[in-house]
């Protein structure tokens, strides 16, 4: 069955929380360390709109929410406002089926149409071959490396900064 891409809704939050929590608890792809609660996800959800810088797109397959891509505030200092940080997670049972590309492309198309959003940054903890390929395929360029920029599961990890020049 085809993957449907649509705006995220509040009713998606339990599924989105579960997908993210899998990666928080078991992998270094995210530097979050503690499981997210539903309350936390509800607060997170309040930042999204159907236009502007901060948007949430969801992938659904056979009525199941199987992933999402979001644009978030990049940095709290106000002059960074035209730059957004992106975030993408696909359910572990649905990897490598083109869903990440579909949902991320939809988010980027929305952002390209927004004059308020000028740059998108993806921070990829290395190694992450799938995320590296996806960012490069969708037009992100390497903008830098945070050498041992994070510490999780008893080790330092490098982080590659990917930049998309939206406008
Ligand atoms: C990274 C992620 C979003 C990619 O989504 P996906 O649906 O699995 O990827 P797609 O099927 O859309 O594939 C997109 C491209 O990446 C490639 N790819 C996907 N997984 C790959 C892997 N593990 N190794 C190498 N290439 C991979 C695909 O082959 C495709 O490239 P191609 O068209 O040249 O063949 C997904 O694997 C994921 O959610 N991973 C865990 C969370 C994560 O790492 N998020 C990103 C944090 S920066």
C-alpha cells in the first residue's frame, strides 16, 4: 500500500513518541538521552503551523503512522531565526522503503515556499549511512563537523552538519 504524507496531528503523538523513544533508548542517532512522555510531545507539538518555519509532516501506511520529518528552532539567539533545524525518524520496521525520502522531501518543499525559512540544518551523528545518503540526495551540503561533539553510551561521537540553502 502507498505511503501517504500529510500534516502531523495531535492524535499522531503517541506513535511519534514511540518511534523517537526507540532511537533515544537504543541508538546514538539522536543525542536525546531520556525517554519522551506524551506530555512532552504535546508541548513540542504546539510549535508547528501549516506555514512558517516550523512544520511537521507525517508518513502513514495502512493507517499506521510510520515516520515524520519536522523543522524546529535551530538556536535560541534571535538572529538565527531564519535557520531551522530538521529532524526525521522512520519506524524501525519501515526503513529503506523510500518513506524517509518522501516525508523529508515534502517538508523541504514546504520550507522552500516560505520566505521566512532561509537555511535548514541537519545534524547527523556519525556513522549513519542512511541519514548521510538521504541528506545528500535531497540537496544538503556538508557545512562542518563537530569533532566528538556529543557523548552518549560511554563514548564521544562526531556530528556532521548538513546545510540546505532553501532560498
Ligand atoms: C535515516 C532515515 C530517516 C532514512 O529513511 P529511510 O526511509 O530508511 O530511507 P529511504 O528508503 O527513503 O532511502 C533514501 C536513500 O538513502 C539510502 N539508504 C537508506 N538507508 C540506508 C542505509 N542504512 N545505508 C545506506 N543507504 C541507505 C537509500 O538507498 C536511498 O538512497 P538511493 O535512492 O540512492 O538508493 C531512516 O533510516 C531513519 O529513520 N533512521 C533512524 C533515525 C535517524 O537516523 N534519523 C536521522 C537522524 S540525523
